[in-house]
């Protein structure tokens, strides 16, 4: 592991927005970490049926792709998931 700090990926739960992670995001960034917090559908803010086709695999794909630019650049990351998104997050780390 290099002396660079880990890239932190914080994933909100099914009924939250990325804002849910605001306080830890702010603190980690003050401490010099790169923090990524991808948004996910399904938290009830859509006024139409646009989230009807949102599937677990969409969450998994988004979580998997979020840190890729940093990983390809040789960085290491840590993934912290809240609630239901922990299932998709676990699957996103496979392979």
C-alpha cells in the first residue's frame, strides 16, 4: 500500500440520499481523503415511474464503477455501505 490515503466510497441506504453521508464525507475530506458518494434511485423522490426499472444490478454496477478511475490509477479504496446497499456493495466487489 502506498502512503496515499484510501479512496473512500460511501453508499447510502435504499431510502436515503447521498446527503445522509454528509457529515462523515465532510470530515473525511478535511482529513485529506478522496470521498465518493454515488447517488442511487429508489428513495421516493421521483415524481414519475422512472425508477420502476431500477434493479439491484443497477446499484451493483454503479457502486462497482464509482472508484474505477482511482483504482486504475493505482489507488486503493474502502467501501462503506448503509442498509440494503450493503448487499449490492458486496456483490460489486466480487471479481
